[in-house]
């Protein structure tokens, strides 16, 4: 606990990590670009509500414009910004990393290679946050939705080296994160990333384009059709790239890739039906739309579409949903349930 740790990006994910690690006694510094958030963190502390709250902890927060005053380097820096901020933020945090330090990429999407190319491939590890809902709707207040992973036998955190070997440092980081929720070191960080990419690509854009929560979406058979097809396409592309994709919602990637089989489709489609007692949670991309922020659609579904072109795997539903969400980003289209039909029409379904 004597190591100096920074979290760059005190949004939902970064604040969630920072609250629990600070409470556990780790030396945590939060660095963020939202002035009101930084001021509230320093004045009132960081509050957690939802399935793992409520509690509030005093924290140390620094605005990125004041980071020039940091004189002592950090041993561990968690990168928790949006994917479109990866390049500049990786350059920014590199200067604050100790010679033996490590950047823990805890973002969505496939950004590990970019960060590693900037800070050094031997100075970056990946951290997948699997099947977790967090939101930051107001400064210094993070909410955890759903049931904690360890309560259902699920490890939320999967930490791994890019080269695939389990090392003492990824075991140390995984152990550190275990104070928050289930955690383990993995030898398959790329497969875990692709599984997370699939899950994000399925849930995020449908919520963003409809303006609806997960349980309302689950009641629409047309939306469920889109979700199965997105999972199918994403797994087909990953398998064509020879990625050892970790199970997606408990099913092997090969099964999702075979979703055109009617019996397989019906079994997989049932996973998206409404769940009794489940919260009607807004996806992180839907949260971005509500806040007027640009989405990560090009780094999520767009990434699969791009890689699909490279290996000759068609992704018509993915391409359609990218087009619709990009129009929402541009302000030429509003979130509405009718966008489900728009995607189906563009995809030819």
C-alpha cells in the first residue's frame, strides 16, 4: 500500500475504482479534466451508492491543468478515459510514470496496443471490467447498478499482460482490485477484451439510439434481433482473426457465430428477454448521449466493422448501427425507439 497510484479520468469507472481503493488504504490520486468534479471531490469526498453503497471517502483530486505540479512519479496509473481520448491521455500520463511503473488500461474497447506504443509495451497491462454497470450523473457521486459479481460467482476484473504470461505485477494488481469485487489475473487478456467488446457492442448502441433502458429494450423482439446479430458478427470477426474469445454471456464464441441456425438463434435470443427484478439501466453509451458527449461507437462497433473488412467477414448490422449512432452524435438524428427499424432496414433484415 506504499505504492503511489493515480487514476487518470475520474468518470464513472475511474471514480468507482478510486473510491474503493482509497477506502482500502491505498495512496490514490484522482486526475480529471472536469473542474466541478475535481472541486467537489476535494470539498465533499467521493460518494458511492447502489449495490455496494452507500459510503463516502475523502479523496485527493487534481485537475489535469494542475498536474504539472506533480513532482513524485506514480508506480501505477489506471487509465480510465473514453477511447477517443486514448492517444493524448497516454502521452499525458507517461511523464508521471516511474521508471519501473505500469499503466493499467481499464478502458472499454481495444486500446491496449495504442497505449503500449506510447508508454512502452513493457509498461502497460490490460484490465477488463466485465459485466458491470456504473454511472456518474453528478460530480463526485458514482452509482453501481446490478448485483456485485462475487455474489454471483463472477469475477468483474481480469488483469493480464499483453504477452499472455501471468506475472507478479498482474497478480498484485488483481489482488489489489479484489477489495472492490471478484478479480483474477488472466493469460488471455485479448480474448477477454474481445468478449467485453462483444458485450459492449450488443448493449451500448441500442440504448444510445433508442434512449431506453436495458429492460425496456428487452421487451422489443426487434431490438433483441439486432443484439443477437451484433454478437454474431463480432464473434465471427474475432474468430476469423484467431482470437481466443472468452465466453460471452456464458456461451462460447463459436455458438454466437452460428446464430443464423434457427435453433441456436432462439436459444441465444432468450438471453436478452426481460429479467424479473432487474433494473432498467442505461448503458454507458446511452449515458453519454444524455450528457451530450460524443459516443465510443467508432471504437466499439466501428472497430469490428473495420476488422471485418480486413478479413472478409460481413458486418451489415454493425455497420448499420454505427451509421445511426454517428448521426445521433452529429445531431442530425435523435434517440428514439424508431431507430430500431432504421437499423434493420439499413442492414437488410
